[in-house]
């Protein structure tokens, strides 16, 4: 049995995902992106100085 890798849009009668869960994903991705940019910036700064 192969599990789907990407979840498609909800069906017409299916309830929406809870807002709290969506906001947690948004916050996690935002923090992860900010950390990645900060890491790259400090790494480049260390190479220059």
C-alpha cells in the first residue's frame, strides 16, 4: 500500500482543517525560513570578515 505524498484539496462535503493547525504550520514554516536566512547571513558574514 503506497501512501499519498501530497494531500489534495478537501472534497465538497468534507469539513475544513482547524484554523489552529493551519496557523501552527504557518508559524513553523515562517520561523524555519527566518532561521535559514539568519544562518546563511551569519555564514556569509563569517566568510567576509
